[in-house]
C-alpha cells in the first residue's frame, strides 16, 4: 500500500512493515524467463509496454507495498555517451570505457529525450497501480557508475576507478560531477513521471575510505537527495560502523545490507528510517525458516520507520515459494492501531 510505504519512509509507525524486494522483477520468476525469450535485456527495459508487464509480474503474485520499475542502473550511462550491453556469465560490459583522464570530459545529452522510455514506464505504472502501492524509481550512484565505466566489466575491487582517484583526482572528480549532473536530471524526471520514492544505489561506494567518501561523494549524494521532494533511500554496501556517513546524506531512509545488526543501526542512526535487511542467501532455505528469519528482522527493526527488504537483490535461482514466504511473513505481522 502506498500510504504504508510512505509513512514508514517518514519514520512513522505502521500496522506492519511495508515490504518489497530489490530486483523483485526478474530472473527468479518463470513468467519473466518466458517473456525474456523474445526480448534482449536492453530491448525489454527500453520497451515501455514490456517493462510494465515485467514490473507488474511480482505485483500480481505477491502484492508488495512498493513496486520498483524494471530498469537498470546503467541507463544513466546513455546521456553521457557510454554504450553497454549485458554479457551472459559476465554481467554488464561498457563498450567504450574510460581509457585515460581525457575520457572524463563528457558531453551531456538530454535525459528526458534519451531516457524517455523510463518516463513512459513510470506513467504506465502510476496509471495501473493508483494508490495500491508506491511506485519506486531508482538510479545508480556516481561512484558506482564511475566504477563501471573505468573498469569496463564487473570487478571485486574496481581498482581502475580507485587508481584514477589516486593518480588523477581532478579527472576523478570531473567524472563524478558529470554523473551527478545527469542523475539529478534523471531523478527529477522520474518524480515528474510518477515515482513516489527514489532509491540511490551507490552500491560500491563502500570501497572508498570514510575520509574519501566525505571528500568526494557525500556532497554529491546530498545534492541528489535534495533534488527531489519525495522520500529517498540511499543504499551502499559494506559500510558497517560508518552509517553516520549515509545519515549525513539527508536521505529519509538508509538501506542496510545483511552484515549490519539492526539494533546497532538503530542506535547509530537515531530517528532515520531504515530498509532491509534479510540475507538474500536465506531464501534458499525452507519456507518456514525464511518466515522465521524474516520475523526476526522485523522484530529487530522495531515498529516505526522500517521498510522490509533483503540486504541486496534476490538471487536468480531462489525458489519462488520462498519469496512468497518472505512476503507472507511481512503481512502476518499485526501491530494494531
């Protein structure tokens, strides 16, 4: 329910925790795999009627409180002239990665023109769902996007972007600035098109030291958060012990991965709303264990300002019945008025 989601995002007490899943529209669903036989990934996300159908597949099954648009964080590369594709067994591949500091000088295209299909998707979702669920937009964050375009392919360390920061800090900042400018336009466009909330996925920003996060990234995250007047969720992995950095972004909701104890997060974050954080791997257990561990997360998070989610995206091979158990556990909670 839209109101339940938005109230929790504002830190309010709700009758039960609103629930959705990162990557909830995707490869673990048989109807998704069947549909994708006829479309490449890029065709699917850039064709609004197909992206709408895929987005609504988990809605039809589970009725989550948040319905996240079917898209990708790398769409933001397009207005800066980067090309990419998905390679089976590899993941996203940037076809023209940053090869030198000179490549960080980027001409910016018009976001609404180049990503018009995202706006149409959000409009369709808003028309379809009404007030039944919050429509969630999202974007990749500047460091994570910079990491992909410097490396070219997924990496455990993303050393190329970190090397750029060390050897050519001006070029590093220029690249982050270019992405931030596009992201600001992009999230505003999403809100204008109907998004009720925005999640900022700067997933790999935890690779930065706290000092470098404060210097290079925190001002940019604040700028993105301040660009819209809907609730924002900031998600960065591997920041245990440094959650104050995320709180300083001004985001209404702090997304937590599964390595963080929720009681500790509450103590560190004060009144900020939180999102998370069941370990996605637990969805490989039996349904009763999934329900038990999900209820543990709900209990640890408290009754106010909690959006139930996984600590990262749902894996492609988890049993659908375990995903259903996760949603059922959330909906079985009753806190009264």
